[in-house]
C-alpha cells in the first residue's frame, strides 16, 4: 500500500508566510474584458464568476460537489503532452495529473423551477472519479478530463455528446467516516466537522481503484495565492475533445475550503489503464474539501482554428 502525507506542498497552505508562497507567471488577457487568471492575484473566484456571466444565458446548471478528495501526481511534461490535445499548463515547468473523487448532488437546470429539477432527478446525484490534467487555451487556464467514471449509467450516455466528456460507468462506493459505513448517494449529512477519513472503491471494466484519505477536518482554509495547491484546485474552465469536436465550459464556485490529506492507495490498476503517462507518475500529495455549491455553464464550441464562436452561435447543447 502506498502512502503519501500532506498536500501537494506537504503543509497547510493557509499557514504559509508570504515569502514562502510560490508565484506563477501571469498570463495574457482574454476576451470579454475580463483579465485571464493570475494565480498570484487574490479574487480568482470572482474573476471566474465574471467570466462565466459575460456570456448570455449562463449558467446552465446548479449543483453541489460534495466531499472531494484530490490526489496529485507529477509527470514528465513531454510525456504528458503526447497524451493531451491542448497545451499543458505547467507550474514552473512541472506537469501534473490529479484524480478527483467526489459526489455530485442535486444537479438541476437554472431555469424551469421544480418541474425541470424533477425531470433531471434520475441523473441529479451520483459519484465521480475524474482523471484530469492542467491545460491552457488562448491564454485561459483550465483542465482537460483524460478519463471520468460515474456511478450513473444514464449520465454516461449524455456526457460525450453534449459536453464532450469521456464518461464511463463504474460501481463506486465512497465511505463517510472512520466507522467505514458506506455512504448512500442520495443522503446528505450536513455536519462535516467530525469527519476525518474518506475511503473509496471504484470498480470498472478496466480495473479497480481503492484509496483512503485522512485529514484534520477542523483545519480547513482556502489555498494560499500563488501556491501549488491553488494551481491544482482553483480551476474554473474545462476544455474537452470528443472525436474531432473541441468544446469548453466554465464553472463558478467560492474558493475551495480545503485541508491537506494523507493518502493511502491500495489498488490502482484502473489508473494504470488510462495511458502511458502513468508509467513514471509520482504521487506528491492530496487535499480534502467538504465541498462547494457550483454554477455549471453551457458547452461552447471551439472551431478548427481554435477560436471560440460568438456567444449567439456557440451554445451547442
């Protein structure tokens, strides 16, 4: 069993002194009169909110991302770039892949009220395991989903065609606490104060992934500006590619309230199956968050030259 202690920086980022935080090169401005994300500047969440709402009709969905465990790996940048259709976004030359295990609850459209929420109820709540890396397009940093497993078969039918997401079905169980009681996807316990262990079992056709994360639930805080933790957690745009169709969608939420976690991985052959990037991957740490309420945007088309269509033409769902 492999064990890694601490966060990606092996210490609680909220306690970093200002001279310890690691800066990041700024990026050039993008469209819509909203500056691109500079991780060294406070207010990244607010910038993301303005960017999302700069397009008419946003957001599309509301949801809660509950009890998230982030497990981070460092990979050779050249090797990883061969596996990704967008330019990598590196942290001082270092490239990363993260596994994110969480439960999405209560997804419903922004419009339509209780009737539309009822229509989406069969796919509103389910578990996820994402394999994501960090990319940039037109100077906008984001993530690219390399693989995703969901516990909802119905949702796996919808993700590829609408958002370009690489959904696969898996049997997923996430544990609630140290008593190892299995968590029901459709029950939500609002008291997180005493939770200090998170276990997961993901069983898919390609293999299994079992992990245990332990953490101090009362030591939550946002990531320090410019830190590696912020680079890895605070992402508000997803770029996708399904067949030859490229898309992106944006999200918004308050900054993650998170804490460094100790991670133990018992079985990971499912992750081995995702590509050659895994051969030399090195686990560098983990984070836990009790979750965030999320606005999820529409999917938008990126044309063959890499340019996003006008707002009136780009809604493709």
